[in-house]
């Protein structure tokens, strides 16, 4: 019954969003106040309606209403109530509904918070954002409906899935559901989809502001750029959290000892993150100097199109096999929508080049502007390399008919040097001045970090010398970190000398007064920590694979893993567990019992590898059970990895979130932001006097 | 097609030669370790499952392929021979690293060209901005001279601001 209510409110939400799109466009074109108000009310109303719809589906998943095909697919009696609720995003139909709901909530939040402030742009903002929302609600209503039921049609061999009752059909309710894919029953996979979707859908806000600014001819104003920047930061940090949680899930569940495999689905998520990061930096030049407007708008269009492309890849599985594309109507419809969005907004931008023209002038090539521009070039270059590598298998199959694989070696070789260049730039750029940086001044502020990092990387690299490039990578990480540390120290020391504050108070005031600058520094520190995880993975990883009988040991890098025996037992969630008992010792000293497992989900006929991990700040010892003697349980095959520095990657993710919070948090004080005008800085202070 | 046949022929001949060499030694083939097998499997992709490197894939098919690599190593094949054998058998898509020849070389070339082009364009843009600036260099010289005390205060306030 409640499901019917959910379906009905979903349908009304669709009609309202169609209306809001049309009314918003009309209000924008004809400048009619009443239409704008009406469009706003309709958009606001879609949110509670979709909330009702999501609520109805969640209740159906929780109460196991197996008449719904979606519930029978992803929920089951053995699942805990919490897991049943998270099954909302465990399959395609639920994911798309959830996605539409998140997008509607973002739009509603903007309409409630920014209605007056960005009043001029609101009609077209509604038209753009609600058009996208309409598209997603439309997908849920017409192509991938989670409220579709299972029907038994007389004479047919298989059950029919349909929203409305086919002729003479009887409603069918399964005894129990399939249950959530076992691989998805992990905290990373529970948090990963919502945060990723929040990131993807969040980009609709800056995108809609940009399109609205172009359509209404207000693109020269800078108010919308400021609003877009803060909303982009929100979307960006959610996408960051999504990436980190996804990596953690892969590390804990997929059982191959790594966290990033350059899989098409991972790449699809990385690309909007890369261009979004480029946008967050280019928009600073636009804000401070009024330059690069066209470029910033182009980046936000690209970012949004790439997040649609990411959804397209994950939801249609088109890269895994081209055949998945045509299986449902979802692929072609989605593809057409992405094409229209990208080409439509790009042509709109090209038609408005004149209104966006800004005065560009630069005193010296050595300046922060140059560093930002170079950063943008590198980020877009990496995005292109990732995009090209991801779609190349399809291109190759279409052009030559030959199937090829583009695996991690390609992505590492092509993007590795570019990422390393970015790390160096990240250390230097924040120390450079806008407009003009004297080379001597730069060298002076870089001297201390250069010296510190040379010592650190030499000592560190020498104690772990495995690969010549490792010295370089370690130098880059330590250079970046010491540059940040010295910047903090300089700021703290200045306050201590000028105001006589104690160091802690000085740090707190620094973070409060210049929260954007020092928040960014903290984010950069987080990036360096994640980079350390990748450096460890690329240069210091060790692995071995061996079959041993009870009492024998596997050796790797000073560790010794002694195999004691195997046992089998029934676990929760309907799994049969095979567990190996092993003792880990280092240099003859016993450290810990490790119990790598192989869980077998009987109902779903799916195995799942559960690694046993000894985790320390320096390295993880990661052991998985890959083979065993089924008859006598006397031998087992292990894969053992030493993953150095990997915990730094997870901690780096947390630090990045912390830095973003500092950067967006204004502590109730007026933002100490300023704009530079040619030769005006001094006179502004004089007039104040 | 002809190239594939030739390759297969070469492979068969080589394996025969290797087999003879091994039996000529008389003390049986050396058993390769799992790590040696994985070092090669890492460079190959599972031909049936999507996007899974052969060294971590746990399907029956992949276990058989790893067993095959082991046999080939045991009979004295070198790494390039084994990889060529898999390419001849299952096509180019088993290679984790795309080849640097033919149409596939485009996957490597285009990003390099794109980045080079991007840096070139960035440089041109920067130069044009600098040229746009050139005529107005002497503008702020007629600003009023500031007293030492005022300059000191400006310095202080700027420091607090940042």
C-alpha cells in the first residue's frame, strides 16, 4: 500500500519538475515575476514528494515487501535491518531514485538559501537544474522503476516485471529475496555510494549557475562565481570522501592487496574530481583578478558532463562490455542526454564569449597566476589521459575490431609524471605572489623546505632503497610537507611577534582569520599523505604467493607467517566460513595471530575473500587465503603482501575533509578576502586612514 | 592471421626445442615458484572476466592459465615467449599494457601530444597577457609618498589579513 503511495508521489514529482523547468524558462525569457515564484514553489515541492517516495521504498526494503521486484533483488530475511535500508542504493533502480532525490534536495537548498542573493539568475537556474532533475526522475518513472512488481502471467515461463498489472496476470511474491550482493556488505560500500552521489549531483549547482549566468547575460557579474565556488567545494569534498571510501572497500573486500586498480568505474569517478579540482583553483583567479572567466565556465561544464558520464559508466556497465549498452533503454537515453548537455552548454558558452571577455594582464611570468594556469593544464592533461585510456578499448573495437586492454601500467606511466609535477607545483605555488614574484624572494622562502626535504628524503630513501625513483618520490612528498610546515610556522611566528600570542592561540587565530588559505594548506597536506600511500604502493610493495602444509611458514621481508591449520564453520548472514589460522612473527618474535578467511555465501553462490591484516603506521601486512586442501584440510595457499605507508592514504582523506571544513567555515566573521586592482592596494588603505 | 599462425609455429618449435633441452639435461624440469608465475601473470589480463589482472583472478579458467604459465616456465620458456604465446592464443586484449605499435600506439601518443599542446598554449597565453600589460607599466608612480609610520601600519595590517 505504502509502495503505491511512493509510486504516486514519484509520478507527481515528475509532473511538477516538468512544470518547474518550463515555468523557470518562461520566467527567464519573459521576465515574469509570478512565473519565477511558481517555478520555485514547484521545485521546492518535488523534494518532499521524492522524500516520500524514497521513504516508501526504504520501508518496503525494511519490511521485506517481496511483491516489488527491486526488494526481491536486493533485500532478504537474513540481512540486518541496517543493511536492508542501505539496499536503497544496492541496485540500479534504487540508486537512480536516490540520485534524483539528492539532486532535488540540493536544488531545494539553493532555492531556500540563495533566492534573494542571486535573484536575477534564479529563473534560469531553476530551468537548468530542474531539467536535469526531470531527466533523472523520468528515468526512474519510465525506464528503471523501483516500484515495479512481479507478475505471474498465465502460460508464460518467466515472471514479468511491470509497474501496472498486465492482462490476466496475478501478483507474485517471492518467499525470500536474493539479498544484497555480499561484496557490498562493508562499511566502505555503505558509505561510498551516497557520498559519491552527493559529489556527482552537487556539481549540478555550479553548473546550473553558470548556464543561468550565460542565458541571462549576467555572466560578467561575479556574485554567481562566488556562490558556485562554495557549492563546488561541497560537491568536491563529498566526491573525495567517496573516492577514499571506495579505495578502502576495494582494499578490504576485493582481496588483491591494493586500493586503486585504474578500473573504468574508478576512472569515471576520478575524472570529475580532477576537473573539479582544476575549477576550484581557476575560480580563484577569476575571483581575485577577474580573469579566466571563459575557462572557469568551461571547466564547470566539463566537470558536470564528466559526472554524468561517470554515472552513465557505472549504471550501464558500458565499458565492461559494449553489449550492456543496448540491454535496456537506459544506455542510449543516457548517452543522448550527456551529449545534449555537453554540446548544448558548450555552444552556449561559445555564443557568449564576448560578454565574458575580461582584461587579462600579467606583470611577470613568474607569478601565482602562472602556477595556477600550469596546474590547470596538468589537471586537464591528466583528465584527458585517463579519459582516453578508459574509452580506448571501445574506440579500438569500433575502429579496428581488435579488443585491447588498457591496464594500470598505462595509467601509471602516463599520469605518474604529471602527478609528480603537480606535487612540486603544489609546494611552490602557495608561496608565490599574485602578479609578480621576484625569483630571489621565492628562492629565499623555498630554501628551508628544500634543505629539510633533501635531508629527509636522503635518509628515508637510503633506509628503504628498492627503486631509484623512490628517492625522487620521497623528496617530492617531504618537500611539499616541509613547505607547508614552514608556511604555518611563518604565520604563527608573525603573530607571536606582533601580538605576543602563545603558539596555540596564534595557530587558532591564523586558521580563523585566513581560513581559506590555511584550510587549503591543510587540504594540500592531506593530498601529500594520500600521495605517500601511492608512493608506498608503487615503489615499496612486496608480495609473495606460496602453498604450505600445517607447521610450515611463508617468508616475506623479515616477516614469517606460520600456517597452523584450517577450520570450517557457519557464520551470520547465511555464509559458510573457511578460516585459516596462522601466526605472524617478525625476526623470530611472535606478533599476532592472523585469520584470513574465505566466506562463501550459499544462497547467492558467491565467495568473498576476507584478508587478515596487521596494520601499523609504517606498513600493513596483508594476508589472503587463495587455495586449500579440500579433502584433508592439511595445506593452504596464501598470498602475502607488505603494503608500506598505506594507512597514510586513509588518514590523508580525513585530513582533506578537515581542511575543507576549515576552508568553508567562516567562524561568523567577515571573510578576510580581498581583490587586487592595478596599483590600488596602497590607495585603498590610504582612504581607510 | 598469417602472423598469428607464424607466431604459433615459432612457439611450438621453441617449446619442442626447449623440451628437448630440458630432457637432454636429464635431471627433469626445474619447478618454478608461484612468485615467478605471478610476475608474468601480472602483465596479462584475464581473458574472460572484465578488468581483472591474471595474477589476482581466482576463477577456474585463470588458475588453469597460471598453471600453463608454470608449465611453460618449467620447460624453459622466457617471459616474452610466454606473453607472445598468450597474445597469439587469445588476442591483444590479454596484455595489461597496450602495445606501442599500430593503431594501439594512439593510446600512448595522444595524451603526450595533448599535454605538450596544453603547455604550449599556456605559454602563449601568458606571453599575450604580459604584452597586454606592457604599455601601462608607469601608471602608479604618481601616488602620494607615504610616511614611515603609515607604511609600518600597512605592513602590520596586511600581515594580520593574511
